[in-house]
C-alpha cells in the first residue's frame, strides 16, 4: 500500500508529468464548467417553459370567456375580433374537438391553424321593379323581377325570381281575383371574408380577426386556434437534424503519429468536423 502511494506521489511530482497533469486538470475544470453552464441553461429553459405554459393556460381560459367584438374599420369594412387559443394537437382533438368539426387529423398532416366562422347577413332590398310577362288570353302570366347590387369587385348580390299567377272568377260577387302560384327564386352572392390569427409579442395572446366589405354581415361565431409544437412535432424536428456538424472538441483520447508509428494519450482541445448519429442526439 505504501509502495503504491509512493509511486503515485513520485509520478505527480515528476517534472515530466507536471505539464500533462496541469493540462488534464484544466480540461477537467473546463468540462465541469461547461457541464454547470449546461445545467444552468437547462434550468433556466425549464423555468421559462413553465412560465410560458402558465401564460398559455391563462390565455386559453381568457379566450374561452371572451365574446365577439363587432365594429367597423371604415365606412365600407365590417370587422369582428375575438381571442383565440394556443393548443397542442391532443388538446385540439380532445378538449376542443368542436373546432375540428369533421376534419380528420392525419398523422403526417397535423393542422397548423384552425379557424371557424359563422355569420348571418341582413339586407333590405327596396324599389325592385316587377314585370308581368307571358300573359295569355285570360290574363294569366308571370310576375318576374331581378335586382343586382355590386359593392366592389368581390362583393356582390343578384336576386331574381318569377311567380306564376292566374285570374280566378268569383261567382259570389262576379269579380276576378289574381291568385299567385308557387314561385321560383334565385339568389347569388359573392362575399369576401378575410380571417387571420395574430399573436401579441408581449402577452402571447392569440386574436382572430375577420373583416368583410359585404354590407349587413354579422359574425355570430368566431373561433380559432394556433397549433403549437408538442412532443410529436419535436420528434419530427429531431429526425430532420443532420448527423454532421462543425465545432470545437474537448476531451481525452489517443493521438497516433502515423510517421513514427507511436501512440500518445492525453487530454486535447481541437476544432473540426464531428459526426453524431441521430440516436445519440438529445434535446430539441
């Protein structure tokens, strides 16, 4: 036991080994420092992640309690706004399945955003010209009408129709009365709806904003969600990583002198190309 201790002490105090031991100690200290820095960054990242998750849950709750705010951007543009959600795919399929409706979430096509709008249109159509056509010898015919409104290039409305009628003789008072039959109507509308999701940089709140230039539109339902990255998305991102990288290497290894055929071991610091297979990679 004493002999072993003596040999170790002799090795440490040998001037030939002092430089190597000092370099090794520096490398060990550097590795410990890098490990501590990594642990500190991981702790900060975890705390930041928890903070963001708490904020997300709070924002989603506020969005669930929010109602649609109706207004106008200018004289010709109607606007509706409501807070939206930030969800994972699992949350969208379970707790908020009504947003997906009949959409099927495919494994290789996860949704990025979901927007659901329901609106109604109220429009008063006045002073429509009525024409009487196809009149026969008894005075029976058709009442026809057509009305067009062009609000702009993408917002318009066409309303047309025809109502057949006939004159029926009333024997009680010897008069004729016009009796309309079932009518046929045609309605064509062109309506431009602009819907988008926006996120506040500070509060991270999601807002759904919908605008239209079609008069009389009222949004009765406005829901939306931004689908955030979850574990499935992170796994997909990891699979996209490249195994080759360029960087600094620190460690302890063997150095082979090809010319002399000698092998030396010791700590090293280098800069070069690194190959790391995907199964040895971790983190995001």
